[in-house]
């Protein structure tokens, strides 16, 4: 048996990436232990034997094409097409290889060699950016699904030997087609075994990562890991871009870069998949704020975050520290009356033009001193009560200040685990 490997450059969606992938093995059609068909017409027999015995690929192709034209219903039609398909493959004529494979499947719908070649080339052409990529993936998926369903009917021992390789080819094209169709769960179903069989094949590892991360909600645990694996096995020009993407997904899920280098190192060492720690919960973030900064040193936005998200103990620790204490800060006026200003005190609420402070004055504020809506001003007040959601802090004993205090603080970033 002669096995032919064809190096094919695969272009991928991330840019100038390239990948070489082994093409399915070319085999002679006669299976061991099976009786070969018999040609009864001597002229037909001589034409067939003369064609298949040609050592020159071009001569063999010409002879087989002539034989199939002259004897379209020959008992050797399937074998002739299979040998012709191999001859075109050997001559690196992809178009003719695929055309012949189509004819072979029309004659023998469960011909696994033809189905594997068509599935393989359709995926290669589609991932290489061919203008007919959508149709090629649809065709490849159809042939891939047919190839998988036909394995139960296989008796040829040579095909059985190649079944793992062919299964990888079929799973790959079906998975890539599903990814293209945005059927992400089904894409994972087929791409995962393809990656398990070929863990260093970037052309399936990266699509598997995209399939996990494109689901609703995203599967960050698997998606980030296989994105890191894709960065580890990516062709040189694509590696920085894939690594940047994988890291961004990690930071999005984990809410920080810490631990990323360990994940990437594990992926590059081809080690076992590692668990990725999700972002801390809002309550955990609030508790960390309490343990690292005393409430009297916090800005208003941090008070707001803890009072909204912290445990009852953490909320109480902040509130006990600030209740009834004179607080000087800067805010933006949302609306006013002579005895009450509605103020946005954190930068997020300033951007949203939403009040988070009610400032009460004991005496009416003179009209000439009342700032316009949207104006930034300095004030003092004593926190007296609050509601956590929607957040509103009431401050009494309001005073207008002449000197400007600190710029309004931004609420701490919180990226919840999805």
C-alpha cells in the first residue's frame, strides 16, 4: 500500500496563519479477502488493464478517463474511479481529485476514501479563504456526516485501519461547518474529538476554542484553555495574535491577569487542562476592599460598592465608620431645590446622570449660590441613611464649600463570572 501525504497550506481567520495537515492516505481499491469483479468482454478487459498498469500518472489518467468514457457501466467502474481519483491526487490536481471523488460517491455512496478526500479538501479550501467557503463547508459537512454514518457498513480491512484518521477528517469538517453556521454546541461535539485525536493541529484547536467561547453563556473554562492551546500550537505569524486573544478572554473571566502565565505555560507544555479561577464575586471584592483599606480612607465610590455588595458585617463596618461624620467631597448636580440637592457622587453615576446622594440643608440656600444642573461643586454633609439598590445615600447638615476637594471616584470594576 502506498501512502501519499500532501502538504497543504491552510489560511485561517486570524490572519496570515498557515498550517500543514496530512491528507488522507491514497489506497489501491482491491480489498484483501474480497473477490474482484470479473470483466467478461476481452476488449473492455484489455482497456482496463492497459490503463491501470501505466506507471506514468498522466498516462494512467488518460487511459482511465478513456476507459470510463467507453465503458460507463463497467463492473470495474468503481475501481477505475478510485484509481483515477488516486492518480489525480498523486499529481496534486485537487479540482480533478474532487470531481472524480464526486463521481465515485455517485456510484458508491459509502466509499470512505472518496468521502474523506472530499471532506478534507472542502475544509482546506474553506479555511484557506476560498470565495466559495460557505458552500464548500456545507458540502464537506454532508460528506463528513455520510462518512461517519457509513462506518458501520465497512468490511474492507484497509478502511478499518484508516478509520481513526478518517474519523478525524469527518469530525473536523462537520465541526468547522457548524461553527460557520453558529451552531456552537454541535461544533464542540465534533471538534472536541478531532482535537483529542490531533491536539497539535491549530486548524481545529483554534475553532474549538471559538466554539466554546461563542456559546451563550460562554464556556470560559474550556474556551480559555483551548485558546491558550491554540496559541501554543499556532504557526509563528499567528501566535502573538492568538495569545493576545486568549489572554483577553482570561482577563474577562478572571477579572485580572494574575495566573495567566501559569495557564499559558501549562498549555505550551502540552500538560493536562488546568482549572481557571473565575473572577471574585462582588461580596469577595467588597471584603477585600475592607481588609486592605480602612473605611475612613475610602472614596465615596468604594463606600457605595461595599454598601451595595458587601456582607452584612462589611456593610456595617463601613456604615459605622461614616454615619454622622462630616464628609467633604465633590459631586455633580442632578437637580436642586432650596433645601435639597440631588447629586451624582461617583464617576459612573456622573456619566449616567444619575443621583446617588441626597444632600439636605437645614436652611434654604440662596438662589445665587445654587449651582446649575450638571455643574460640579464641592460640598459637605453627614451621612444619615442609605438604600443599597438602587443606591442612594442621604446626607444631612449640607454645606456648600468654597474650596474644591478631590475629583469624584470611579466605582471599582466588577467583572462577574459568566
